[in-house]
C-alpha cells in the first residue's frame, strides 16, 4: 500500500512540474518573439515604448497561472 501512495505523490509532483515548466517555456518563447518585434518597432517609433513593455509583460500571466495550477495540484490531498 505504501508504494501506491508514494507513486501517487511522484505523479502529482511530476504533473505540477509539467504545469509550471511548460508554461515557463511557452512564456519564454512568446516573449522572445514579442521582444524581437518590439525592438524593431522601437527603432522606428520610440513613442511606442509603453505599448511594447505592456506587450512583453502580458505573457507573464501564463507563468503565474501555471504556478497557481502547480500549487493546486501539490496542495490537493
């Protein structure tokens, strides 16, 4: 019986790691694309600085939501 409970904890930890890790990878990829486009935009129109900063910050919500899901998985009993 102990091995079944131990295996369940391992799978829950793996699920939490996937929830956070995949969100972090997706956010990094999105921010790299947005950052490259934003750098080109700022070279031509520096007055759009605030807009580019907001657009780069928006994908961070994916990591925050991934963290919330991982915490919910780990705190579930």
